[in-house]
């Protein structure tokens, strides 16, 4: 839980509560390491997570496709170029944050 706490900025108690709720929803499970029971591996239940999220992503895709339909190919290429470059900037920024 400590590593998730550090990465997320949440307290260990908040992370534990979050993991407890996700485990209760059967979206993940804890696996304990026999050599050191203080360490826990969080294993996602991808099938259950997809069942939960699929309706949201289906709706998102539907709305995104409708939005894209109003743009020309040239405009879509410009938008795509922007997002590729913006994602690279975000990745660089994330990497710099993780170095601190």
C-alpha cells in the first residue's frame, strides 16, 4: 500500500480504504507474499472491471464518433497532431515528477 500511497499522494489509510472497496466489488484481489506478509500485490480482476466500465466506454465511443463526424479529414489530422504532441509533453512532465 505504501508504494500506491507514494505514487497517488493519498495516505496509506485512504489507499487501504480504496483497495478494500475495490476488493469488495470484486474488481481486484490482494495476494500476500509468503516471505514478507507485510508486502501485498494488488491483482486486478480485468473481467469484472471491463463489465463495470464497458457501458461508460461504449457511450464515450458513441459520442466521440459523433463529434469526429463534424470535422474534415484535414481538421482531424490537425487534432491528432496536437494530441500526439501534447501526450509527449505530459509524458515528459510525468517522468520529471517521478525523478523527484
